[in-house]
């Protein structure tokens, strides 16, 4: 339903997006995850046809967005970061206008409005002018306009921004129901969004695609590189040499303890092998005193931080995350 092939975007001499490729299938919800400024909105705008790629191709439902935007438009529902509301119109009039702009047949408009108003819980504000709406209701009206016309592809840029916890849960349910039969791409920097409703995650940083996988798949990859955290008293050079000689220790980060000046805090990046903690403990006690040893298993948050923590964000799809 959505296919990006080596897509790049530049403004003058400044490259914003660097040769990214991924797809979204029918019946799939994909989370487009990255920190603010990573390039998520630029990619969404290229998929929606608001701006054209400088290189590569973007296809939506088989249509090339560089040459067939008008043909692709009926298949796309788009909620930009700021909902495109006409403030002087009331909610029903605005949604009716959007339905006509999307060329929804006149006989179907009332049914379509009832459907999206119900789905987005807008019954209480249908006669209220858009400028009087709270930020949460504005976001929900924006989602309703995206759903009009029953598009095959739904593009949501930060869809839960400004919503309270109850509204967030309702919005997620709407998206989950829509995603069962359509293709949904959600741009967000909020990790729970992707873990709760997305089948796959595309991680972007610095305009480069770092990984595409399921949330479970990303976490399983991280199992190959866990952390063992230590608090140790002893000579730094001797402890560093003892730990560095252990098979399975891939890296060390040593710093003074934030409270106890005589203690070193050490983060060991280790392979997921049996007995590694015992070998580390023996090595430390041969060179100093061990005060604490803790094995930290990777969470999806650590995986995400590990990916975006790579300087320059080299574009790879099998990148091993750093220990957080």
C-alpha cells in the first residue's frame, strides 16, 4: 500500500532525508519512530503528496506520488501534526466540506459523517465552531477528517498529541480498528504508541532509516548485547585490565560514582552467554572489591535509545543497539 524506495529529500544543498526504503502492507500498522527533528514529518509529507522527493520513488496504492498524486489522493487519509481545521466552521459543516472535497458521493456523506463522528467521539461538539474546541477535540476532528472517504492508507503525524489519557486510549482503539483492513503509518516519538498498536516499527534519526522490525524483533536483537552494571573499589587500570581480559565482555564504560568518591561505576557491554556475571565478579575481586553487580536486560526503550545514540545515525537495517 505504501512503498518508499531509496527516497531522499534536499532543500538546496542541505540533505534532510537520506535514501530511505520501507513499505506498509494492507492490514498493517507501522510506527514511524524517532526523536523530534529526525525527519518523520518530511517523510509523511512526501507520502501524502504535499512535497516531492528529490530522489527515489514513493508509491501509494500503486500510484507514483511524483506523477500521479491526483490518482492517489482518494486513497489517502492524512492527519498532519497541526490539524487542518477551518476555525469559523462548526464541526459538522467542516466535516461535510471535507467529504465534498474528497468527492464522497452526496448520497453517502451523511452516513460517512455519522461513522467518523461516532468513531472519534465528537457527538458533544458537532455544532460547535472549530475555534472554540480544546486541543484534544481539535486533534479528534483532525482524525475524523482523515477517516472520511474510507481511504486505504492512513497517515497520522503525532495523532495523540495534546490528548488526555482517556482520549489517547480511545484514539488508539480507532486506529487499531482502522488498521485491521487498511495500511496505517503513525509518526511518533512516544514509545508506548508503537508497542501497543503497531505490528512493525521503522526507526529514523538524522533523516536516516536505522531499523525496520517488529517491536519483539527489535528487542530480541538486543538480547545479544546486555549490560552488567558494577560498583567497584580499586585501582582503575587494574580493574579495567581484569575485565578487558574476559571473553564475552565487548566494552567498558568507567566513571566515578556520583556519591561515593572512592567507588568506580562500571557499565560492561556483554554478550548473552551463560556465566558471564560469575566471570566478571571473579575478575573484579582479583583486582579490587565488588560492592554491586546487576545484570540489566534490554527493554524496547533501551533498544530505541541505543539506535538513535549512534553518532550520525548510519543507515543500516541490522544495526546492533548499544547498551543504554
